[in-house]
C-alpha cells in the first residue's frame, strides 16, 4: 500500500492527522490510490510529465541568455479541500479583493485612508509602483484588479493565512487547468468516487470580466474586442498567455502587432487596422508604453497610455495596481478590510514586522538568523532571506541592505507550512505546499474552486516557486 | 477539375471569423512553404540516390555531373563548394540533408518550419505542432544520421511521412476560418516553384551529344524526374509506358488533375488568392500583380509543349519562377506584412499627441 511508510512528522499534514488517520476529504483518494502499485504510480506520473513536455506545457528558465524549456513538475496526488473549508477561504478572498479594489480607488482619488491616518502616507508615496500620473483617473467600472492570485499557506495548526496578493500579472492559472486535464486522463479512478468542483469555466469567467470592463465609450453592437497582450514567445510564461487566449477564443498579440492612432488602439491584421477595446496585458506597467514609462522597452506600444487616458481602451489589470502588490502595503490589508468594509478579516495575514517601524527595526536586526526577511517588491522567491537556514555572509548582506533602506523590507517568523504526501522517486514523503487561488473581479467577484497548489520539491525547502525548483498538484474542492 | 465551394460563401464565413494578425498569416505561410520545401528536397535526394544504382560503377566525374546540377538548382553551389572538396553522393546528400549552413537543407527547412509554427503556437492545433516538433527532433537527433547511413531511403521516407502527416492533420483539424488559406497558398506556391527547379535540373545535366537524347540514360533521368514528383503512375495512365521527355514536361506542367503539376498548383493558388483578397475588401482585388498572375495561369492552360521547347525549356522555367516569385511577393507584402515601425519616431509622435491631450 502506497502510504504505509508515510510519516507526517511534526507538521500539519493535508492528508493525514497526527495519529496517522486519513482526513475525511481524502478518504476517496486514499482508497483509490491504495489499490495502485508503486510501479504503476511511477509510470503514470512520468506519462503526465512526458505529455506536458510534448505538448509544450512549459515555462522557460533563462540563465546565461539560453532559455531551457522546463515542465512544471507534476505530482499526481491531488490536494483536496473540503467544501466547508473552502467556503471560508472563498468568503475571505472575496472580502479581501473587495477591500483591495476600494483601497486602490481611494488612493488614486481622495486618499481618505491616509487622511484618516489608517496608513501612514510615506508608505504609499514611497511605494515603487505607485503611479502618481494616474491620480483621479477613472478606470472602467471602478475595477482596478480584475485578476488576482493570492498565495495562501497553512500554519502548524492548519489555519489558512494569506502570504501575499499578486495583482499585477499573476500567473499559473493555465497550470491549474492543465493539471486538472492531466489528472483526469491519468487517474480517472480518483475522480469517480469523489465529487470534485470543476475549474474549466475559468476562461469563460475571465472573458466575462474582460468584456464587462470595456471602456465607457464602447458603443459596438457585438461584444467588445478583447485581446491578450504578451511579451512574446521568448517570455517564460508564454505558454500560459497563448493557452488562455485560445481558451477564451480571443487574439493573442505582441506590442508590434498594435498601433495607436487617434488615441485608439488597433491591431495590424490581414484586413487592415481593427480597433481593440480591452487588453488583458501580461506586461508589467514599466514595459507597457515606451513613450511614457521605460523608453527602452521593445515589448510595449507607444501611445497605449494616451489611448487609456482617452478612455478608448481598458487594461486588465489597470495601471497602478502594483502599489498593493508591495509587501509593506500587504501589512495594512487587514486594516483596509476594517476601514472600507467595517469587518474583521476572515483570512488573517501572516504576522509581519515592518523594518521602517522603529521597534520592529530593532527586533528584526537582532533576530535576522531566526526570521524570514523579504524585499518589498521582488517576486519568484528572490530577494528573500531564510534566516534559520542562511549563511552568515548572506545575513550580513541583508543587514546592510535593511540599514540602508528599511522601507524596502519586511520580516516574518518562519511558518511551519503544511505538508502533503508527494512522490519522491519511489515512495511518498511530505513536502511543503501553498495554494494560489485565482480571484476574478468583474460584475461579481468570483473565486475559481481550488487554484494552483505549488510544492517545494526539495526536502525541507519552503520555496515553492517554479523558477526555483517547485512543482504543482491538481487542487480539488469537494462538492459537499 | 476538383470542385471548390463558392468563394462568396467562404467569404461570408470569413467575415464572421476572428481577425487574423498580418504577422500570424505570414508565419503560417512560411511554416507551410518550408515544410513543402523539405518534402520536395527529400523526394529529390531519394530518387537521385536510387537513380545512381541503375548505373552500376560510376566514375568521380560522372558522380559530380550527376549531383552538382541538383545543388545548383536551389542556388547553393557556392556554399557547397566552400564546405566540401569532393562532390559525390555522400557529400552532396549530407549537405542537402543535414548542414545548417545550407539554408535549403532538410534540417534548415524543418527548423524554419518549426520556428514559424512556434511563433503561432496558439493558432495551430497541438497535433500540427507536435508533428513539426517531432520532425525537428528526429532530424537533429543522433539517431537520424545512423538511420541515414544504414538506409537512406528509409530516412527520406520518414521525412515525407512527417510532411504528409502534417498536411493531413492540417486539412482535418485546422479551421477554415483561421488562416487555412495562407497555409494552402504557401504550400501550392512552394510546390509550383519546386516543380520549376525539378524540371530545370534536367537542363543542367549536359548531354555530350544530341544522339544521347532519348537514349537509356536520358530516359532513366526523366523517369527519375517523374518519380521525384510521385507522378509515374499518373503519367502512365495517359502515356502508357513511353517515357518521352516532351510528354513528361507536358504532363508536369499542364495536367490539371494531378496535384503536383504547375497548372494544378497555379489554379489552387488562384483559388486561395481569391479567398484572401475577398476577406480584405479595402485592398484592390484587381491588383496588377494578380492580373499578371492570372495571365500566366492562362498561358498554362493554352500553351503547347512544342511552344515551350521552341522558346526553350530553361527560359520558360525561368519565366515561371519569376511569375511565382512575383505573386508570392505581392501577396506577402499586401496581406502578411507590415513594415516594422521606427520605434523612436513613433515614441516622439505619441509624446506629441500626449501634449495635445493635456
């Protein structure tokens, strides 16, 4: 039996309780897997990975200018969430995104949250991605964040905590969809006993959001013309851009396919110029328009911001959401929920220390070897110090960086992330996981059941990112 | 003459479909052209390798005389001579099959087809991509050279099989409203062009005397031309067993039923040109380049093989190449190509526009 030797050890395990009992939501999966031999499991898992490679379900890792296509390693045991647990998570995420959109609207307009002294002004004014040029700009339907990927973890007691909100260009939804397809093909018997909520309506919901947020000026008879704007085939996430475009049935374009004339955006097609109304842009603000932001960007479209300002095109996500992507601003999200909604946060933050606050500053510098330190604006698990595991030199490097620029750093106690049985060569071992659900904000705020579960494949590692050796699992939310 | 659905009906379908980026149309076109080029190369090399077997012992001079015209026909002689001292079966076929320095080698053509496909991964079905990807990894892999040494015919058969599989998958899984016409136009254009080169090879093989015309060697070489085009059986249905050079040329240029002849390819090209132009109403359907191509097609249905040989086969083939190149250039620059913008000028222009907006 596959799980006979499995040890949860001293961590919250998703599948097993402390006394080796199977959690009820995993009953069906466990029974189905117990009739599979190790050889069979191994060959099915390999078959999935080979299929991913052949089909190009990959991302590209760039080092030394050469790109290597890698698959996101996939583990066949699904991560299962009970309907009751999910209900809380879903409500918590909807609450959080509602507050975040209100926050973004507020700080780009009247800034009441600052005037009421809920957030000290210097944090916003010094935020790397705060776009002053867009103060008092009206975004269509007042939606700033259309798509968000919030990273959740579970602590030692199994409590869900929000680790961070990714609301510039969150990625991974394509893997969520491909993982589900792959598992259905490889292990159909797992699905037969359980009742799993489908995820394949994600592209439909995404398209609804894009069309809902068409500019106020849009007056066409047909649906608004939406496109996916990608940096191109050489971008590490290109597979996802193309995949989502295809699933939604909308064109995928690069900067060079677009032209701005008369403050309107056009595609260069075989039939001449065709106007674009909504752009799902997978290019960061900085690279979007070389006439306004970085002039060296070859990925963007000169004049795109002009067209956006003129109200002739919508951007998803809107320009300027990066201020809420800042790990220092993250600290204030529970306060935002209380301020805008008058509610207690359903999903708590991880307890965080701000290096720019005097008492936290001292505490952080005295405990660098015990804390996780993060820079305010890095992604992909970079710019991070894992104190208890770091070498002395690394700790000293971070000390200097914090002393030079305290505004740029936060710290947290290392969380004992939950673990999940994960296949390691020839048997199951526990590996740390997180969860990235995808939240879509349009006419309604919708959370796709589950999301992407990422696994830190190296033994003991807490870093789940694909670029640093992470893998993923299919994520299930049970129907009842 | 194989029937097509009414072009008007197809236009109505096109109008409802998604718009097509010019850049994407261009990539589909080149993907198709490079693969067709690869298939034709494979046929050519395979047949000519087998032809040599008929001759038994062949001297070095004979080998050179056999192979150089083939290299010459795709314009690669200079490159070949840079890389190799000797023109024999091994060096020429290696050059035409594996060398990436040769832009027309099988390996180069397949790599280019695949690269164009990769640029438009989202437009083609996953099966189409997988075939090109497999073909590329096959020819780049270590196993390929081994197979080639052990049995060249099996190797070239595999290449042809990839091309046929790709074409079959395309016809079966590619929506007619998403750029199918660009793929087909590219394929038939390349095929027509390759036919001029195939026929022209015979021109370059100089026969010592007029008395050799119609002799065993001559006949065998024309037979090889037919085999390169997979046209032996079709030819025989018309002309029985008589492989007579004028009839071979007549068949491969003018027959309107066999899918590899110049006339057949030209008529397919005309059909797809019609679809492409109808979907873009602003462009001039009566563009001079298109009128000129139609006039050329007209010639193909009215000219006689005697006229060709009076004018000179090589001269006719040269003229045909020019016509094919011309229509290809016109279609590409009109529908599949926008000149790259001058980024700095565009940035300045947009910044001025921004000033006006304030």
